């Protein structure tokens, strides 16, 4: 009898969690930039600007408790890597590369209680795993970087507001920052030791069902 009651309780808990989990779509106009740490043999490398990008894809918020969710998804994430190369006695070189990733977030999303009718604030923190699907130079050929790492790892920090517009429909919007943790460069011309890490700052908008 106890085993039967335990099984029924477990099934009920799983059904409740499933019912309160949400699937949605996220759209994110984003600014992409990068950090560079290097001075090799008198040659200086630095970041040379910011590029506008657009991130989108499905997201899933898995119920843990009323105010805590595990948030993941599968997002298309384009990035820009810009480099300025300065060497005494030589012209300054500027180049840019276009990278594309599939991103899998593994984050915890914390919600406040309702601050107004059907309105809650959320805070999101966690890790990011990204698999590279493409890398191309802005010009026809690579100038200094010959290879980029197959994957990237990062940290996600975000906050926003979620608003319920129907029994099963939620709209959300907020700001986020993604900070790259590892060097994305694997090979350079002349074997220069360039350390480049990507950063994203963006606005996220979406709907969940």
C-alpha cells in the first residue's frame, strides 16, 4: 500500500511539474564584441569594435518550485570577432571574422512573487555551451587567424520581466550579458599567441506557452 501511495504521489508531482514547465521562443537583438590579451614580439593585438547581431531559438523553463526554474534551449548565436594589429614601422591592420554557434544554456531562473497583477521579475544565472557551425573572415581570406575552436563556454547573467496575458501564455523581456570564458582561437599565421574571448550584450524578447 505504501509503495502504491508513493508511486501515485511521484506521478502526481511529475505531472504537476510538467504542467508548470513552459516552452517558448526567444528573439534577441545583440551587440557582439571581444576581449584580446596579447603582445607578441612587438606586435600588439586589440579589439576593434562592436557588431550588431540577432539571436533566436526555442527555450524551455523546467519547473522546480513556484519561484525557481531550470532554463535551457537551443539558440542560433552569430558573433563578431574584430582585431586591430599594430606593429612599429608597419601599417595598422584591421580585420573581422563572422562566427556562428548553436548555444545550449544551462541556467537557473529565479522569479519574484507578483509585483503587479500577472507580472513577475526574474533573474537568470548559469553556464553556456556553444558548438561552432561556421566561421568566415569578412574579407575573402584569413589574414591572421587561421582557425577557431569548435566550441565555446560562457556565463549568462540576465534580468527581466514576465507578464501573463492568458491562462497558458506569457510574454517576457529583459537584458542579458554573456561573457566568454575560453580562448576561441586555435591557429594563427606566424603562431602568434592571441587570446580572444567573446562577449554579448543584448535585449531578449519572447513568448512562452
